[in-house]
C-alpha cells in the first residue's frame, strides 16, 4: 500500500498545493491580508517545479502580469483580498473579453475599504459577479474547508482553462487561516484539464470556435501564430470590430459558454434536505455553522435542511428554484448584509418566503443565533 | 505596392492606420520595424504589447504576437509575458499619458527590476485619443482642453525618469530624427535589461492646433531645430542651448544582470528541491 500524503495545512497553503496539483506555473500578485500566505508559498514552491513567481508593484499589475503569463501558455494565478479585488476588476473584465484563462483567489475580509483586514467576511459575492463594467461571463467558487480549498483550486484551474475565462475562488479569512488535516490526492486522482491548443497553424483564427469545441483553441504566444489580443470587441480573427452585430455575436457566445454548461460548472452540496420543511442556504465557512444549526433544529423536532452552493456564479438556479417550490421558508445565512440573499430572492420569486441572517462586523455567525432566527420565523 | 518593410513586418490588410494626417506616430512605428529588420529577429518570437491611446493602436498593424491591453498597464502585462517566457523579445509601445500618468508606477518598477523589456514611448505631449487634454509631458504654460488657461504642471522628462528609476538603457530621439531613432531602438532591443526610448512625436490635430504650432511640416521642423544631440550639446556654450531640448543616449549600462536571468538562476538552484 502506498503511503498516504497527509498534512496539516492552512486553507491558504492548501490553495497553493491545489494550484500546483492543477499545473500552475505562473503566479503574480501583491501582498494583502489575509491572502498573503498564498503569495509566500507560491514564491517558495514555484521555482522548485520550474515555475515563475513575481511580486508586482500593485494589485492591478498583479493580475495584468498573470494575464500576460497565461498568454504564453502558463497556467496562471493571482491572489488577493477585497480591496485588491476592487483594484483588479478592470483587468478581470479584460480577461473575460479576451478569453484568457486565469485563477483569482479572493480571501474575503471585512469591508468596505480597508475595513476589517484580519476578520472574515463574505462581502465580495456581488463584486465577484458584477464588479467590472459591462456584461461578461464569470465563474466563482466558494470552499468551506481546507480540503475543499485544495479541490476547488484544482477545479478553478480546470474551469478557467476549459472555458477560457477568469475564475474567482471566494474563500474567507476563516477558511484561509484555519488548519485542518488534509490528505493530498495522489497524481491522477483528481481531473486536471489542460487548455486546448491548435494542432497546426493552418487558417488559425484566434477567436473562432471550431466544430465540437466550447471555446476557440488558444495558441501560446511565441509558437508561430502571431495573432492579436485586445480588450476591444473583436471578431473571430481577434482584430477590433465596431460592428454591433459582431459585438452581439461575440458576447452571446461568451455568455453561452457558461450558461449552456451549468451542469458541468454548478456544484452544490445538500445536508438533510430530503424531508426538509425549512431550508437554510449558506456557503463557505458560514455553511459549517449552519450544518450545526440544522442538527440542533432537528433535535428540537424541526425538519431543517441545508443547501450549500459551492459554485456561487453562475448560481445554482434550477436547484434553488426547486427548493422554493418545496418549502415555505428559506433562510439565507451569510457574512454580509444580504448579497446572496438577493440572488435567492430573484430565483425563488414568490414561491417561498426568503429570510436573511447576516452581519458584516467581522464576527462569524453562531449556530445558536441561526437556530433562534429559524424559531423566530416559524 | 507597399514597400518591402511594410510587406515583411506589417499586417497589410489592417492598413491604413487610424492616425490623423500629419501625425508623427507612423514614423516611429516604422522606425521600430526598421530596427527589428536590422536585427533580423524571428517574428514569431517578438511580442509587442501596448496600453490604450493613439500610439497603443500600433501593435494591431504589426505582424508579431500582439497584445493591446488596458490603459497604463502595458508594462505590467509585458512583465508577465517576459517572465513566463524569457525567449520572447518583448517590446512595449505606449504613449506619454499611458506610460507616465496612469502607468507611471509600472514604468518605474519595470525599470527598477531591469527586466528585459524594450519600451518605446510615443510622446506627443498630449492625450490625443480623448481630444487634447494636458498630459504629464505637456510643457508648462501650454494649452490643452483641460488646461484652458495654460498648464501649470511641471512636466516629466520620461527618458531621465526611466534612467533614474533603474532602466539600464535610456535614449531620446524624435519623429524628425528617424534614423538615429531607429538606431536607438535597435540598441534598446539588443540591450540586456530594461531599455526605454522616448520618441518625441507630433500631434498637429490637438496639441498643434490648440497651441498654434502650425502645420504638420512646421511641427516636424520645430523638432529638427529645437533638439540638440547630447554630444553636440556638451560642446555648445550655454547661450546656444536656451530653448533647446536634448536628445541622444542618456544611459547605457551593460554590467547589471537582467531580471529573468536572475530568476533562472533561482530555478537552477531550487529545481527539484523538496
């Protein structure tokens, strides 16, 4: 029997382990609490596998260099926290329209502004989806544990490469800094997706989707393809186009590549939902609190259940809509003043009453206060 | 038929360019192609990166790996490209606003790192794309649409700024002095480390019209008359230098190690380590 690779790791350390497992060879970023360990660990480990680390002069440069690295064919990552995510937004839009695979780790902390740098929050849910200007596709995932941080970092790389899009991992200060036992998966145990590159330079069009493909094949810079990349709307050749028809075609295609593949992208977890009459929806570290609350409620004879979206964007629309039809009351529990709750209300409409419990003062929710909130509603 | 240079290094189907009649940018873009031609570079291994603005449209016309990024960020993107694949000859095309205002931080840090990127600043002293607002290189006292009563800001000397920040090669020439310009660009590209060539351009449409500088030809003639080579200037008495600008090579240091070479040594040392 082979020796199991068991470690005691922080969430941030597990993130770097996951990134390396997925094949990360390029990291660029800027130090910010509570994400800094991701940069530190990448700086230590990347040269050992022949990869590159660089500490840039600011958050904007951190993502810009990662996009540059990705264009040469390297699986690239940057990490930050709320204020840094705000600064990266313009270039997140760039990566979306230029269809550059990229993983952005956002270890959420209390905001707005400098806010509560060492305290957890889940306040960047809407920023992750709507932050950059214009309409664009985005994928965001949220882990609840150290082990899941590893797995979802791998998944984030896979989705970024498969759909040629920026993927944001929304962890938080609790998940990032807590230490848990983790068994590092053996090579081959988890799927690793490598970007699809063109096979030959015959009639290569940088933004044309070939029959049977989801996205255009992506040639690395330097491999002989000499194409153009721009943040302007462009046609399938990659060169700018002012045509409104073309802009519609390209944007529709970019939105559809995510929309049409929800089954592959949308991950979620269910706990005691089968016979549930009251549903709690929560994600990330808050969902762990809610699991304890569900157990407490069950012991009081209340048939509570937990739905945990793992993929935050695109949202688990079909699943949440279904829950809304099944129960009369849904409670959304999160460390903000009601961000994901808006999304749940949008999906559920009048099918069920959607309640909210949350705060943004740097304190985590406790099982008992969630129990109390449920009792209050009932 | 287009000249051999155009056929060899430009995307002919993307021409003509969008620049105004009389704009100096075309001369500078051509000088870059001349330098690349003289150096005999493999086009597949050249990556041209730009930001946003008039000059930043140049890469779209040039037949290389080309990357048109966000405003001010060309050097940050280029740093990622170069660091990830040091085999590539990375050239940044940027303007005075793009490089020294919104992108000023990236400029000084790319220079400080001495990363092997060549930056060509098309300096036309104005924000052209947005219609003539004053930039960090608009001379004090001159007019812009946002300096209607005269610019009260002192201006940046971009070549010296880069040199002071750590660039190991820094030079300046003008759209009039196209031959020395191409020569400096050639030296800059073959230079190991961060190099910058400031190319003074002309904007007859906005800067020229607003400041009554005359026709495009008159503006080029002004460059001819007002720029003095640094070596010639050393021999001239002070009174002959009044109102003159200095061009030439300001810095050329070859004994400082380049960033990606230094990083390659780290990889060499650490590769395979647990």
